[in-house]
C-alpha cells in the first residue's frame, strides 16, 4: 500500500499481519488505540473518548466493532442464519 504522508509532526504506525500490511496515522497524543487480530484480518481503530462504551463481537463471518449508543438509547441488531439439518 502506498499513501500520502501525514502532516509534519504526525506519528505513523506500520503493522505487518499475515494478510498484509496496515499503515495509518496514529491518533493525537493521549488518544487510546485498540488493535485486534482476527482470523480474517486485523482491525485497528482509535478508541472512543473515556466513558464511551464499545462492543466488539467475533462471529463466524467476521468481526463487528461499534461504539455503543448513549445510556438509555435502544438499539437492535439481528442476525439470522439458515441451518439445514440432514439425517443419514
């Protein structure tokens, strides 16, 4: 991967994974980052502000990472799968 360099003074991180290389500008000083390795690849993202809640779920088809909504907000995520049972 080739990309434009970040502004002078910005910090960069390059990570090598089994599926390739990820290069990204690091977040501002004091920001927290999370890097998670999965069977399908690597996810690198800035963590949300202190106090925010996050959920990371690993599924058979991949990984879902999302900031949770504010306390009191209601959300619904549904995943339906069709399973076939065969008898001998």
